[in-house]
């Protein structure tokens, strides 16, 4: 029995998709894997970008994978690079393979931080062995949700109980549930004061101006210039364009919200997952509630049952906690980070993460809205990173 750890290559996409299929995780197209490997602007132009991920072969068969998403961060005039792991999968046929790919991620050089913000309960306990600690200390286990269709949520939970009794494969074989015309064609029509719907062609100098203002706040932030945002929105595997809401003050963009349509499995209700929610410090208290309220008020007409936000900084948590209808959930610790030895506490404290910093935008399952879709998701309860 031989193991081989090596960088991920485009030719590995089919084998990694097979692992995703085994774990009931969403798969990517060949174009989607190529887009993800290319990464956002400026992330891989320093000559030491590292691989797009690692695979571990057992006897010539890919048995584990961990993606490596590198992006650019700014702290004042400093430019740093951080890396988040994604799609962490290890098949039980290869005991120890998960540890090998996780070590490769954690020990790569040239990153101010290595982090995972989307850990499931199975894998989360293993990260501390590689100096990946629960972080931020106050909100590493906090998520938010807003239920906008209570009967739909109840129906989903009843279907899950049936699947538990009869076996998920039997329920799953009946096909996709909860796909509606509202999900395919619904639009945002109810806007809070100062909020407007924005389109991809408007991701231009307005966002560059906002990005310049954000950099003046003394925060450590992942790059949100217009080029970086346009790259995000170009994901070839999206089945419906994300919702982009802007908050304007005195004729200038003073914050935005970016939300993706998602559907975890065939028997889950569709959701809107907030991937980014940000405003300059002097506009946060007014912009953040207005943006969230607009999304929540329109969510049901968009064909979803929930709005979710799965990573929050302590500052964002303080604003969201009192919003009407917000469910603040303390779960297992899903956010972990390992900082480079030369990163001091002040720099770490200046980091205000949202799901944008992690892997959510490209690891959430898009709802299959076309005919004959074969994309699949992962039901809760099935392990995703065995034999770590």
C-alpha cells in the first residue's frame, strides 16, 4: 500500500468529483475547476502562489483532496496573502490521507494566515493538531439565519424525517424538490431607503471607490476592488445570478450585500446565503440593517425559505444581534485559523471576516434550475472528511 501526496492538476477534476459524489457534495464542471484554480486577480502573481490544492493517492487512486484558495488582503498600505482550505474530503479506504492534505495546507509558506471557515462537526476537531485554532474567539461558532417561509421549513424537516426512516437514497431518487418559478424568475422589488439593486455591469469604479474607503478604516480585509468582485461573479457553475444590493449615501456607494442562491440537497429548501456584507465603519450601523432587511423582505418572493449568514466578525455580530427575525445560532466551531509567526495580535484583531473571505461562494450548491441537472448536494449527518 503506497501513498502519494501531490499538487492538484486539471486532470484530477474527474477523480475529485467522484469523491464529491461519494460524500454528496456539489461537483464542479471542468470550466468551474479551471476558473477556481486561476483564482482572483493578484492572488497568484507573486511567483510563490502555491498549488490550487492537493490530492493524496492510495495505490494510484485519488482518495483525498483539499483545495487551496489564495486571495489578496490589504491592511493599510500592506498587501498580504491568505489561503483558505476548501472541499476537504478523505475516503475511509485511505486511512491517514486526510492528515496528509491538511498538513500540506497548514504548512505552506508565504501566507499571513491559513484558515477554514466552513468546517463541519466531523473535521473541526482535527484542525488543532495543525495549529489551526478556533477563531475569531468570540464568533467562531456563530451563524445567523432568517426564516421567511415557516411552512416550507417545516415541510423540509418532515421530509428529512421520512428520509431517515426510509433511507435517503430512496427519497433522493424521486428527484429535486422545492424548485419553483419564483426561484427561477423572482426579482427584488421592496427596497429599504438608500438600497438599490445593482447589476454586474455596475461593478465598476463605484466599487473601487468603496474599496478605497474601506481600506482607510484600519481593518484587514480581503480585496474587494471591482476586478476581484467581477471574478467572483464569473463563476461558470452558477445557475442563477447572485443578488447584489448596494447602499448609497450622498450619491456614493457606502456598502453592499452579495447573496447566492443555494440548495444543499434534493430535499432541502432553497436558501439565499449572504456571502458578503460590508460598509465603511462610519456607515455600518445604518447600511448593514438596511441591506439585510431588503434581502429578507424579498426572500420569499425569490423562492427561498431561509436567508443565512455563516461567518461573522464580532463587530458585525453586534449589529446583527438585534435585527428583527434574526436567529443567532451557536454551533460547533466552524471557523479556524493559523497565523504566521510574525503576525501580531493587532493584525489578527483587525481582520473582520465575512463568508467572502472563506470558501462559501464557490462551495455552496447552486440550485439546479435547468432540465436534466445532475448536480448533487450533501445531506446533514453523512461524514465529509473521514479517516482524517
